[in-house]
C-alpha cells in the first residue's frame, strides 16, 4: 500500500532553517511527481512546491520562492523540502502529497517563533 511519512519538523527561530523529509513506499516512487502542502488551522490548505519525477522541474508558491527548495532522491524514495530564512507565517503542518491518486502523509509540524 502507498505510504508517505513526513519528518523533520520542529521549533525554529525566525531566520532559521529546517529540512523536511517525506519517505515514500508502496509504489514506484520515481514514476510520480510529488508535492508539499501546508495548512494552518482556520486557513485554506496551500500548495508549497511541486517536483517532477526526475527532479528536473520545480514549482513554488510565491510566498516561499527563493527561500524553500524541493528536491528528491529517487534511490532513497524520498522527497525533501529545504526551508531557509523561515518566517513566523511559515508556521503550519506540512504535508507530503502524491497528486496521482491523491495520497497524503500524516504531516509534520513546523513552528517558527522566537
């Protein structure tokens, strides 16, 4: 069965960095594009980044462009989200998503606060 497991969240100060990981299993990872979303209670879920099957193409939300980098290691069945220069408004639960089939991980909490 398809499984997506996020990790790497935590508490970080404004301006700090965090690297999220999403470990995938149960499917041929290299055949699927992957996405990161985030959600804050009471707010609409926001698409953060998209990466193509090989990692050759990436797309970012304007709110994170220049600060976040999505990448993947197909040999490790893992997609990453490198988050730099974090801001309080980045605080959210971050979710890994496989759009084909609409599979989701359980989410990992990121809190940016001093």
